[in-house]
C-alpha cells in the first residue's frame, strides 16, 4: 500500500492570481468559474485540515485517487451531491449547501424609476 502520510504542497494563491491575471482573458474565465473555484478551495481546505492525501480520501470513499483529483479540480468536473456528501464524510465534515439571494442588479439608466413606469 502507498504511503498515506499527508504532506502539504506549498501554493501561494495570491502570487498565482497576480501572475495569471496578466494573461489575456484570464479574469473573465476566472470570474465565470467563481463558484467552482470556491468549492474546490473548500474541499482542499477540508482535506488539509483532516491531514489526508487524495489517496487516503479515495480509500475512505472506496474510489481512486484520480477520482478525488477530478472532484477537487475546479471547472473540469461537476460532482453530484452524493459524491460531495461522501467526500465530506471522508474528510470529517458535513456538507452544507446554501442558496444566497443575488443582489439586485442596478439599472444602467440615469433616469429615475418613476419615469420608467410612466412609459
């Protein structure tokens, strides 16, 4: 069996974003995957807190390391709620899904709302 001892991989996300944001189209693509990146961040943080490797999580879930890698890859795979629940349990967490009301969009027109109603 492979060594399942956790060894954190150093990653400076801020430095990565600074460098990547200079590439054309990066900001638009990154913004389009905001929710996926947030989910990936939460999953990686939970696995790190649990002190587990991808392989150890895979063993606990009865799957493969490559399946865990796909689950943790933002934008490349849309995991099912069942998979997320199993992942959460494997890293000692519970899954919480929350729908947050979106902020109302601002009107682009400088005219007051009452003027729009009179039309």
